[in-house]
C-alpha cells in the first residue's frame, strides 16, 4: 500500500508541475517549432479577423433569409484592373438600365457601407469609396453615440472626436449623414490618439471587409 500511495504522490507532483510550468513548456514548444511569441500573436490576430469575417457572412445570410431586403438592393459585380486597382473608386456592372442612380449607397453584405454611386452609365457605374481622400461624412461611435467626422484615406480615419468620454478600440462606427442610410456601419475604431491641440481625439477606421478581394457589392435602391 505504501508503494501505491507513493505512486499517487508522484502523480500529483507531476500534475502540479505541469500546471505551473505550462506557459514555459508552451514557449519551449513554439521555440522548437521555430515559432516566436510574435508569430503566435499574429496567428491569433489572423484567427480573430477570420472569425469576424465569418460572423459578418452569417449575419448577411440571416438578413437574406428573412425576406426583408428582396427589393431594397441590387447585387453588382466589381470590375477589376488588377494589379492597378484604385481603392478610391470601384466600377460595377449595373447602371441606369438597372435602376441605379447617383448618390445610392453601396454596401458590403447587408450592413457595411463602402461608399456611394458617383457616376452612372447605361450598364455600369462608379462608386466613390470611403478610401477616397475627399470623402467626408458625419458618424457616431459606440453605444454612447459619440459624434465624429469620417475622413477618407488609406486607411480612413475619424476626426474631431471629443476627449470625453473615453474612446476604446473596437467601438462600432455608424452613419448619421442624411446622404446615406442611417445607422449602417462603416467599421470599428482602432489606434485612438490625441490631436496636437489636446481638445480632440482622432482614430483610424478598421473596416469589416478587404476592399482588394471583394468581387460583389450591394447597391441600396430604396434610399436616396
């Protein structure tokens, strides 16, 4: 029986050692595999990004299945000039013959604003995106509805954000400009920083899509 208790004691000591030294063992494993902690963080960020895209795709499918948007948008394919694509604008394969008009909002999925129609031909149109440096529109940030100005660029950024309340990365950015459907999303806040005059904050805008790999968009046809 002493031998049994001794074996149990050794097993308990082994389990305790494994519990306390698990991080070190994990780091040793990654070093053995040639993976640094920085690589590990990049892998985790990539997985989080993929989960966000999958989540948005699921939301879009739910939106489509509920039957609410059958006549409110037009699906359009995006022409490509790879590798010389200009992120400031898109050319899509719908135009005036499809009911497209100047100023119509253009979306990724069901909720995410990409830009608006700025020229229309018979069978194609161009879209001014929020990556255009001339873009400027009013937005609100987060549940506190903090007002700010979205300015175009690569990446787009948020300007004239009040110093209070405290603004955190990840807060959602929604439209309040009368030129676009209200409360649709532009993306989320990242890299919040003070401005030089110490009165306002600014931040970058992180979109929920990669403009360089999009092949379809939706044009909202029931709002002008």
